[in-house]
């Protein structure tokens, strides 16, 4: 079966960056930055992106392009005779399915919160009501199932149209909208009254904070975030390498994707951290930052209904581009291992996800 190719270099960069840009950038990065000392954590994180992130991403692209396959079959095609590199494919396969289960669940939360923001549910709500709303969502199986199934159906529908007509086209639109919304939110956050202290925390390193948190904890957090934010370490990016033409520089593409991914992460911090300081809220609130802390901020903010809806729309786009990329990885497993058509693989994968 002839391997599909991207229609343009920009399409490849946006799709690959869409896979990397996700919950790790717009949810995890800001709260880790708040927890581990702000600017000092960012410096260590950037070092790990340079010395580990870009080289590992380049390697995954190289294996994908060299084999013309995903992680499910790439090692078998390239490994020297008598070696057992193909055994490691199961790490990538299992890892991709686990990543899918995590992202589709949290992606459903993002869409649901976008809907709740648009309907004005958080406008003027008390902190207790916002917190109770998150607990109610987690305790409602029908609500969780509906939004998860919805994002899965839409994601697989995009993948069914293939690389150029489906994934590339949708990623270009969503990534462009994501960038515009992100910049609007960041500018709004920076000019909030009292945001100056948050900007200093975010941009001026204070290494004393690192000592307080424990140097080992901060280094481990920065390194794990560098891997998580680029979706590397389980072979998930190999599939995009298999679609790259021989005329492209893999290292150059890896640098471009890492730069775009890092830009989005830093902008997400500019959206969240100054807002937290402006309203006297702890930026290191952990995973609850997005679903409890941030809605509380928008509840207090003039025009909070609009800004909240834009923020969760931004998060939805970030999550959805990653979900589509992970789905493409899983669909490619069936194509590479069983020789199935794209339509059959999409159908089987969608039915399988619905029963998880």
C-alpha cells in the first residue's frame, strides 16, 4: 500500500506540533511552573528540551522515515538480522493506547467545560459552586461518557479522510485558531490589574525557590515535562516521520516543532500565571488549576463568560489536535500489522474505544 504524504511542509509541522501541543502545554506546564518556582524551572526545562527533547524527536522521525512505518512495524523493518529490537514495539503500542485513554477522557472534560462556559454556568458562581461542579462531573458516568464518545467520534471521522484531506486540513484550521485565541488571552491576562507580580515570577529566575522545592524534584519535573510535552519516548512521533519526504532535514523539522510547542507552553503560562496573581490565587494548585482555580478566576473577572469560553475553546483545540494525532498512530498499527484499509482500521478502532 502506497504511503500517504503531507501536502506541504507547513502541514507536516502543524500536524506534528498539534500532536506535541496538548494537555502537557496548556494544563500541566503552567501548574508545574507555578509549583516548581516559575522562571527558574523554565530555564531547566528549556535545557532538557535542547539536550534531550530535540535529539529524541529527531531519532523518532528518522526511524519512521527510514522504515516507512509506525512504531508497530518500524523496528522489524530496520533491525539487523538476529536482533530483537522489534520487541520494543509493544512499549509504543501499549503507550499509545494508554495515551489515547487519557487524552480522550480529559479532552471530553475540555469540551464540556467549554460548553459550560458558553452557557454562562460559571458567571458569578461562588468558589464552592465551581468546585462542586467539577466533583459532580467526575461522579456522573453519563456526562463523562457522552463527552468522551463525542470527541472520539469526531476524531476518528477526521482520520477517516486521510492525511491531506482530513488530519492536515483540520490541524491547519485548529492550530491557526488556537494561536489567535492564545495571543488574545495572553494579552488580556498581562494587562489585568495586579498581574505584574505574576509576570516577574514567570520571567525573573529565583533559584532560591528551587532549593526550597528540592533540586532533584525540580530537575525530574523539568525532564519529564520535556518528554511529555513533545509526546516522545514511546515512538508516537514515528508515524509522522514515515510521512516525511527524503528532501527534508529531520533535525530542522524537530527544531521547528519544538520551538512552536515551547512557544505555546510559554504563552499558556502567560495566560494563567498573571491571572492567578491578579486574583490572589495560588498558581501551583496542581491538576485542579484548570477545572477549579481558573473557572473561579473567570467568575470574578468582568466579561468572564466570554474569556472563559475562549480559554476552554483554546484548551479543546489543543487537546483535539493531539487526539487526532494519537488516533492516526493507532490506525496505522492496524494498517502496518494487518494490512487493513484505513476505513476498516478506523471502524475497528472506534468500536474498540467505545467499549473501553
